[in-house]
């Protein structure tokens, strides 16, 4: 997403919002990996919520023709894979 021009994702403001959402999800994931018990579940749950919001935003952008379909499909596939990877982290080792 950083390599794509801002116009490919609906402008610089929407690009910044999407990048911020991904960064927050990454931060929650790292915090969740370091934590244990309920705190771990809460942090990973927050990461899942951020990813769900990201997916919703990308789908909305594609539907409104603000995000290029090929870039949007790539972002959605990466977000879906990340969501699938988070499920086992929530329960922990």
C-alpha cells in the first residue's frame, strides 16, 4: 500500500487512515504475543477488530470506486490471511 500512489486508494487522507489502521493492528498483535491469559485475548481481539474495520473500509472503497479493484483485491487477500493467522494467537500456546 505504501508503494501505491495515493490516488490508487482514494487519496492521501484515506491512504493515511488505512496505513494507521494496519499499524494499530500490528501493534495490538505484538502486544498480544507478549501477553498471557485475558490480556492476550483482549489485545489479539482488538487486532482482529482493527483488521475487520480495514477489510470493511477497503470493500467500501472498492464499491465506491475509490480504490482500484486489483489493489483492493490484493489488500483484502492479505488482510484475510492475517485474520486467519490471528485466530490461533487468541488462545495462546
